[in-house]
């Protein structure tokens, strides 16, 4: 069973504490084409979610686990774009601690980040409803001292959900909010044989136009 931390209106979930945490990427989810709005301008953009399970302890010395003892998890949504200012590219380059070459961007496969370790900076900020939520503020490489000590054992299975070839069993493990986002995409509607609107934005040949990469992959 997957571990997904989702923002809920009730606010009754266990918050990921702010700070720098050791993290393992365990899931990549193709969200399809989504409507986004920035500064009052609405766009249609192909989106993807990246999920990490967290390992270690908080400032109080408490392990980063849920009430049933599993690793806490967090995700971040990205636009699939290789633009130099795109969050995906910025985060992935920070993760690998090296910029991508033009050739690497053409050949990069998002699946390569599955199972890779990094440091995730978690920040807490208010949502539109005024409640505080945990967000991924940045990604960085794992320090050598942690690598030398050895990584803990990963818990969650490594999974990629791709709308070009959807894993429906995996889809059924998703939370309600994640399912609804995917179901709203024209790509999902086309799979279900429904009329799709709006039409999806044409994706670049690399398949990931707003992605950031990391040297481990």
C-alpha cells in the first residue's frame, strides 16, 4: 500500500516537519494536461508529481514516521518543461549538482529518479484557506558523510504511473485528490473513451519539458 501525504481541508493529517530531510524517490505520477493559473493568467500544461519517502528524525528526536510506523512522505507537482526557469529543471539540476547538457535533456527518462536519494528541504506555508501546509522548498544532493554511513532500507515500492500506458491497479491506490486530478485530464478522458476538453498541449519529444534531473540518474 502506498504512502501518500495529501493536503486535506480537514487538516487532520500528520504534518511533515519543516527542515532538511533525507529522502528517497519512490513514485512518479503523470498527471496529464492540467489547467494552471499564475498572476491571473490561465494555462494548459502537462504536469507530473514526484513523491519521496522521508527518513531520519525531527528536531525533537522523533522519527519521521506515520502513526502506524511507516515513513512519512511528501510530493511536489511540476510542469513538464526544460525551460531554464522551470522548477523541474531547477530541482533536478540541484539534486544532481550539475546542469544538464542539451544531449542529456533530449535523452532523459524521468523513471531514472526512482529509488534515488536526496535531501529535501521542507517548508511550511499557509494555503489559500489560511491553514499551514508542508511543501518541498528545494532538493539537494546527499552529503558524502551520509553516503559513507550507508542509506536506510527503502520501504515503498518504486512505481511510475504513465498515462500513455496506465497501471490501473496502481491508480486505485491513489488518494481521492490525486485521482480527481488525473481523471480531469483530457488524456485520462481519452483513455476512458470520453470526449476530451480541453485538448492536451503538445509535449516535447523528450516527454518531459519541465523536468529537473539529478546525477544519480
